[in-house]
């Protein structure tokens, strides 16, 4: 009798064991992919753009895990984002003109508006009340209430030479509740004072003839200096926000004079803070170089030879190292510059299509999006060792919530 029951007992045991394994696997998937945890501290969270699928994944630095995915965000082929001061909401700026508000604690899309036909980025005001979007089509800047996404102002980037409107790039938040941005076609830098909103329009200060085709902008970590890179000519344009009466100054003029300019496959980005003490590090347009300037004189001190054309030149939070990625055909590499010696100390082959890199708030790790592998790779920024690989669909921008408390990000 007992011998007849053994096969049934064994089957029951195996069925129980298999069910337990399935339940455990299901639980893991639920924890990592099916919904964020409302009780997670927001300071550990981050958001990664999935550029090809109109989605983002919300991640936690506690264990370096994916928590959930939020979909339905439109064209994210050139997307960026900012965070509310509470760190709860992320505002995603899509290339299709979409502005999306995401509750990252609960992993859901709260609100979304299509505010233009073609957008290139955005910013959140110093007080966190207003979200601004810079547009290509039509050109200009639109400003929205951060809580409701109701439009409160529109800045038409029209000039005498460009009455139809100019594309706007390099939009960043500045001190004293200002926005700073560049007009790509018109060659101007504008400041917008938001303190009168919503009863009054933003008050504008305009600087003309700054140089040809400003393509991006950078704000120094202390919020004092705004720098626009120039695509139509070599050099950069600088505004001292403490002394705006001094106007725009040209810096690093003719940095590539006498050198052959190579075909440009991807424009470099200036958004990453590249200041290290009294030194500033910039990607050279059309060159295999990182430029080093002295921030007291704004003269070119050095050119550091690199493996390819730099795209992002990113300082670790302690400014001890600078990490650099490159445009095609060298976009599988990262190189690390020692800021003390101003020499390359490490070259890492990451994989094809390195799009973006982001340091954790205190700099112990760097997260790297590798588009063509559908992966985000996490490295120890001290030892350069690979720590973990996350499966993310065509990842690009990586954003941690500490950015909510920094000017210019």
C-alpha cells in the first residue's frame, strides 16, 4: 500500500517544489519589473531613458536594480529630464515635443502634453515651480506649471535676422530663478527672469553676436558662468551671471587653428559638469582632443589627445577624474583622465554604442548606457572594475535624483 503511494508522494512533492520556484521567480519579477515601491526612499532612485521604445526604467542604487518600467512617452530619441525638488517627479523632454510628468515613487505617468513639433531639452526653475522646454519647431521656449503642466508663458525666439524664430539649445536653470539659453540660428544668448510668473511674462535680457551656431550650453557648478559651445566657428561664448553688464566674452578662440577638422558624426555635449578646481575640460568639435582651460583667465592651457571625438566629458563629483566617451566610429570606448597629471590613465572597451554616463551622487560608481547591447554597465570609478550589468532596451540618458538639488542640471 505504502509502495503504491510513493510515486504519488514524489509527484506531489515535485509539484509543490516547482510551484514554489515559480512563485519565487514571479515574486522576483514583480519586485524588479512590475511596479515600483512607494516606500522606497527617493534619494536612491534614478531614471534611464529607453530611446527606441518611448519608455523609461526606474532604478534603485540600493543593490543596483531595476524597479519598473513606464511606457507611453513618445519619441525619446534625444530625450533628457529634470526632477522636482521633492525628488518624486521626473519631467521627461521628448524629441516629439512631448513633456511627460512621471511619479517615480509609484512608477506611473501622471501627465503628458505635446507642446511643440520638435524639442531638444528643458529645465526646471530654481524654486521648482516652473518647467521650461526648448524647441526647434517652432523655435522658442515654453514654460509650464510644474504641478499641472498648464502653460504659463511662451518666449518666441525671434530676432531681426530670424523673424521666423530660431531653434533654442543649451537651456539651463540659473540662480535667482532665471533661465539661460542660446539661439542656434540667431547666434544669441538670452536670460529669462521668471520671478514675475504667472501674472507677468518672463523678463528677458538678450546678448547678440555671440558667435556662429551655438549648439549647447553649460552652467558652472556654482551657477556663475554660462558657456555656449560654437559649431559654426571655433571657440566658445561666456556670460558671467554675476556681472551681466559685461556682456558676452569669447574664450578659447581658434583652438584648432592649423589642424585638420574631421567629419563630425555626433555633436559633443556640454551638459556634464567638467570643472575641476580652477580647470575646465571641454570636448573639441571635430577633433580627437579634450581642451583644458584655466578658469581664472579662460585661456587654453592644454590639449589632451583622445581615442576619438569626445561627446561627454564628465567630471567625477570629487573632480579627481574625468571620464570621456566618443562619437562613432569609436563609440565602444571610454577613457579616463587624471586631473592631477592631465593625462589619460585608463581606456575601457565597454561595447558598441556608448551613449551616456552618469556618476552616482558621491562618485563611487559610474553607470554607462550601451545602446547596441541593450545594457547599462556599472563600474567602480576607483578601480575601473565592472560591477553589474542591467538589461535595458536601447538605453541613453541616465539621471539620478540628486540632480534635483543642483543648478544647471
